[in-house]
C-alpha cells in the first residue's frame, strides 16, 4: 500500500470503524507473527495481539504520522505488551553466554537440508538475548529498515546496528560447522 | 530478502556475511494460528470500534471518500431487503445471584443476514463453561450435521456441508455450569445458567435466480471484488468442489480445525516423506478440515461429493485414492513408486486418468483397469468430457479426441494443447503459432473450428470454461515473458467479445466456480511468491428481459413487504388485479402478521410472443417479530407496453418453519438428452428417503413421469433426469423426505414446471 494511501486509511480509521477494520486486516498477520516470535506460545501470542489492537483502537485518535509506517507504531505497542507480560515474571531468561544451539543430522534431500538449516538458524535466534532477538526478527523476519527498527525499539540506529552485529557474531560462533560448509 | 545495502554496509567480514546470507535465505516458520482467531478478534474489535469511534454526520473535509468497490457489500445488503440486524448481547446469570455473570456475545451473528454458507459459526463465552455439556446440547434447524470444537472460550460450530442459501437458521444450545473447583479460598467459577441461548441468522441469497435456459449467464461478466485466500507458499494447488468449496494442498503442519502434525499410517513402518496435506477450505479462505495428511494434487469429481488425490504411503511410494469431503477414504485405485507431479483427471464421475512412466492409464473408481489403446504421453494435456464418453489427449504422436466406447480416435490440429471441456460437452483447446496462439472449439468434441487468435506477440494459456459453457477465461501474456506479465481475459464461445477480465498483471490459472459467482486464480504477491485469490463476477447487463422481469417482481414484493397496497397494485394488470381480489392469494399480510422477506425460488421463461415469465417467490410471514411460516406464489409476468406486469397468480398453503426440511430452490437445466430438474433442500437429509417415490414430476393428468434420481447429500441436491416433450408439468415432493433427525417435511411441496425444449 502506498504511503499516502496508508496515511489516508489511518486518518479515516480515527472516525470510521470499517477503516479501522481494514487496518486490522492488513496488519494482523505481521503483528501476530511478531508477537509469536517473542513469546513462542500460541495462546500468549493471541493475548498480545488482542492487546495490541485494542490499545491501537483506544489510542488511534492520538496517533500522528512521524515519517514511519503505521506498522512501526503497532510493533512498538507489541514490544511494550510483551514487556508488560514478562514484567515481574521470570519467564524470559536472558542468555548472554553458553546457550547450546540445536543440532541434528543433515538430511539427504537438498530441500530438507535447506528447511532444516532455516529451522535451526531461527531456533538459534530464539536463544539470543531479548533485544538482540527483537532486532534480528525485525530485520531478517520482517525486512525492516534499521531506522524503523530503531524507532520501534526506542533506540538509536547505532544501538540497533550494535545489536545486529552482536547477534550475527554470536550466531557465527555457535552455529555448527556444517552450516558454513553449506553456505557456498 | 534480496540485496540490502544496510546489511552490505554493516557486515563486511566474510564470516559474518556467510551468516547473513544464510539468514537472507531463511524465514522463520509460520507460527501456529487458529483460523478462527482472526475473525473472533475482528468481531470484538469492530464492536468496540463502533461503540467508541463516533463517525461524524458529515466528514470534515477529508479529501478522500469510499469508492464504489468498498460500498458494494453494503449496497448489496440493502438491495437484498433483509431484516435489520439486531446487535444484542445475552447475559446468562449464574444460578447463584451473587456470582459473576458470563456473557455470550452474539452481536456478530444474531439476526445477521447474508451470512456465508460455508463459514464456521462462532459463539464466544466470556467465562468458563462445561464445554462438553454445552457442545452436546447444540441443535440446528434446519437439520444440519456439524463438527463442534472449542477454541479457548469460543464454541466453533463447523457445518459438515455448506449451509443452504436463502435460509434462516436457528442454533440453540443449553449452557451448563463449569465443573466446580474444589480448591479452597478460590472464588467460585463463573458459570452459565441453563437458560437456552438461541441464535438466528439468515444465509446469503443464491447468486442469481435460476432462469431457464441457462441458469447462469457468463457473457460479459465483469471482475468484481477480489480476496486473497492465503499467503504465498501456504497453498500449493487447488480447485473448486461442485458445491463451491475449495480443496487445496497446503504445506504440512498448517493450522486449522482438526489439524494434526501426525504423519499418515504407513504399511512398512518407515517414516513417509509427507510434506503436504489436503484441506477443505471455504471460498473465503477459512480452513474447514484436513482431508488427507500427506496428500497432494486433489481433483474433485464432477458429482458425487468425492475427490481423488495422491497420498504418500511409505518412502517415496504414492497411492491414487478417493475420499469423500469428510476425509473418509473410499478406495485405493493405484500405487506408484513415486509421487506424480500432476493431479489425476476425472473422466465423468466414474473413471480417472493418470500418467505414469510416459503412459496414460485409465482406471474405474474401484481401481479396475479400463481397456484402451496404448497412449504414450509425457507432460501433455489430458481432459475428460463431462459425461465421460470422450477423452482429449496430447499424446507423443499427436493430439486427438478418443471415443472411449468405440476406441475411435479423432485427430486434432497439430500442437493442440490446453484442453478444457465445457459443461455442455464442447472442447476448447489452444494451438501455439509462431506469432501467438489460436483458440479452437470442437462442439461435442467434433469438427474443431478456430474461433479466435491472440493479438500478435501474445500467447494464451490456462483455458477455463464458464459454468454455462458460453464463454471462457484464459491467461494472456507477451511471448517469452514470465507469468508476472500474465493477465486474465474473457472471450465468448463464438470468439467474439475478447475483453480484459482483470486489469492487473500477474494473474493466471483461472478456475470458475460451478455457480459462476467466483473465479479462483493465482497472482504474484509483493514478495515474488504466487498466492491464490478469488474474484467475484458481476453479471452482465445484457440479460435484459429476465432482469427486467425480476426487477418488476422485486418492486412488487417490496411494496407488499411495506404494506403499500397502491404501489403493489401498480405492478398488476387487470387480470392480475382480479386474481388477487378474487382470493387467489393475499396481496398484503393478514392482520397480526407481516410479510417479512421474500426471494425468488425459480424463474422460467415460458413464452416469447409476448415475453412471459413464470416466477416462483417464497414469502416469509412473521408474527410478533418472529418468522413462523412461508408460502409460495407462482407469478405469471407478461410484457405489456414495454413493462412486465403480474398477469396471474397461484399460491400454496403456508408451511410452518422449523418443522422438518423444506425445498429452497427448483431449477430446470437442459441436458444432453432431455432435461434435469434440480431440487435443493435446506437440511441434511437421509439419502434413503430421496427416491422417485418421494420426489416426482407429474404430467397434467397427475401421473408420475418416469425419471432417474441422484442425490448429493453434501449439497442437499436431488437431481431428476427426464426426457419429456415441452409443456407444463408439476413437481411434487412428498412428506416421505426426512432429515437426519428423522423429521419429515411438514407438507407436500408442489411447484409448476415448464419444460421448454
């Protein structure tokens, strides 16, 4: 959707329920996907997604265009909702070192090998520290620009680059050797 | 993700680049998603949005407005003239007055009209209930077999077959308390009292009232609204069932009702290589049920409610099997050493063709080999005629039409490919040329005639017939271009009227639904993948006579629904006025009742000089705001002074609603030999009660005509085949027809039939 069309739709959604419904239809898949990537639990992802859109509905009249896509605002709400969920809990463990990465025998079929690698590399991303994981999911899973990720996470672009760099370095160190062999 | 300058700049160390390259080639697996969650949350959000977002009576100068496309559904709903939707919330109090209340939010469904016939019914509860007890009490009228599931606190009721159109359904259930918690110091669990929850809703009107002949007219239809069925990569292939649902192949492990990651059973115990499953899906893209774990390339039979597909059984072996639309295995026809790369092909409804090791094999529905001459073929086109008598084959030694009875072979022009048979038995195919493509039609499979050629430099492919056999869709693209430049085109069967159906590029592989109201196609999405979409079709304006007659009927009926006698009488000629004043039927509803809604049951062209139509309308009568009965009128409309007026009327006695199955439509369809009378019911019926004794066509002398009857339980459709002279006949459905709950029709059903050829 072109930028101006999205802005028009968002403006309409401040007064028109159907326009808000159109926004919901457009952004539900990515917000649910992002929520699930953070909590790894279907029921929790549903709760978070529900909270995100209800918060968006309650606050949409206060939303003003800031040069970033509307989805950035929804991602921000998602991150906050996830943080609220874990606040006061000990459910999410920050792993700075030593988390073992999944391993397994390579399959015979190229496609299976590719899928297996994909699954395992994303499993490895799941083991990253919270902020690194968020940055990696937004960059490699949602194809966001660093500027937008920075806006979503409330950090500077430099900080996001640092998070991405540390995450990739960590994956490089910890992914099994057969990954590198298959990359060329 | 292709080249990303940000990543190029950020990661210049080769070791990091390798990891980044791997990540660019990877994508996280799609998360598990309850297919009902999206709609459930949307309903809640929209309820809240309507409460909190106050639309202004006049928009404050915002420079954009809703286009006609966005307003079309609302306009259609208004045009349908249905009931006003009542949004209500029923609160069921706990038996204990001090306990909390559990709400059942029915605002999304209660008294709703235009409800899709193949969508789940979701009843959300705000608190815990005894789920098994609640689900056991669900009763649906008209009788409908359903699957019940709980998704969180939502009771999801999935009809096993599409609901009947034009029908008001009542879903009732008795809620029971949740089991008591025995833990001390815990607040009592909120529970629902045994007050019955009753939901009423009315399904969507039938797409086009049936006119004889034909019932659906495809000429000059236009592209309506489009809808993405699923994201790219989540549906690999698929097609329509005769009842307007979709059978699709999805990657294994996709979420949906009844999904299971379990692999199919194997004969050897070795883990099968099953990476796809076959699903039944609604026309809106809602997964209904998994049909075949490990299945691929489904092909729905033209009738009978079954489909064939390939299923991985062990290692690389795959079996050709037949299932019904509940996923019940009907039989295994063949087993091959590897999974074929194309769907099997139905030849009529009792034989199937497939290609293996460069050879075409034909088997019957029990797996028995059908003796035909040896046909060598590789990737060529193959298609069976709808009656199963002819087979078009692109063999290695040339293309031809084979008569399966005699074995004779009728050669087609060199290079003929892309075969498609119409419902009338005409064969369409394409012949590639140096500068484009030629489109041929072989009426009845014989005497192929070139009817059109593509514009120079354009190639055609993906032929697909409209259900009335009057026009075709095809994909057109510049020679040598990728499918991203493909467009959908529409052309009449005589080669005239070539026009763009969908203006966008990237569209291909059209498939018209059997009712003609939707077209399934694929299009390239933003990320370069190919996704399945549907588009609705808007009927042409050319069918002026029947449209004009139906418009007059609608004007007449709307006046009667409003109680406007003067306006209603304007639609009557002198003879028609006499008929109503003489008591043939009641123009306005009797005191204490209200004509609530109506719809045309059947429309028949009975004469052309002057134009005369016989239109059957069903009128629903309410008392105290509740629809309690219906009756039917047969209106004769005659063209007088360029306007159709009601010239005569007959009516049936009132039939109470909720007292057994009823007929919802009668359609007369020309067939190759004689005619078919298609009688559709609103309820799931006991098939053994649908016979030539209980459904009869009678002559003017009252004697039954000899007919053959078939019954498709999935679509509640009884089809009578008869061969009679043109003239007037009577359809009689007796009270011997029984629904699955053992309830018979309340009264005999009678309808006038006019066979016009």
